C-alpha cells in the first residue's frame, strides 16, 4: 500500500505469457521494448534507483511503461 513495489517483473512476466503461452511474440517484443525505453529514460523505482536518484512510485512506473507501449503501437 505504499506504492514502492516495482511492477516491471510482473509486466515482463505477462510479456512472457504472451510469447510462450499465446504465441504473441510481437506483442511481447513491444512490452520488452517499452520497459527498456522507460529504463533508458532514467525512470526507476526505489529498489533499483541509485542513491540520491529521484524515484517513481508503482503507479508512475506502470503508467510510464503503458505510455511507451502506446507510443510503440
């Protein structure tokens, strides 16, 4: 309930389900790319941020990944 959880693993796991269970590799590729793009922009949750870096909440990270995914469409 603190908004500190990192949603990346859960989102990446969904991508793996798309790829390996549903045969939707292109969709999974887009999820992977969206995550990579967000990380490349420097957005981090508390658990993966360097000391002193500004951090994003669970909701902010999820929203950023969704926005990247929409941009890839």
